[in-house]
């Protein structure tokens, strides 16, 4: 999977980098972190805290993305 060149090659990504990497908004990441996994909502990707900083591990984001059903058309939903 090729991602934007603006994402660092670091293993631990910042919120901005993680949002770019998974093509979701920063607000989605922040909200899902606060709410956790809720019914009828996209589940939150795993994250870690290092002191007061939030980081997302690249391998966790890859695994999180792989958990979604791959569709050929919307009739499969």
C-alpha cells in the first residue's frame, strides 16, 4: 500500500501523520480515541500514549485497515 510522501517513515506516527496514512480526519482519530468502540461507528484504531503524547504504530494502522471488508460494489454491504 503506497501512502502520501508527507508521512514519515517512523514506526510511531503522530495524530496528523496517522490521519494522512489512513486517509481519515484528525477529528475522527480524536473522537474515536475519546469514545472508544461504539455500536454503529467505525472502530477506533489502536494508539499508544508516551507521556502526554499520542502515537499510532504503523503496523497497528495496517492491521486496522486490513480488518475492513473489501468490496467490489456497494450492494455487498
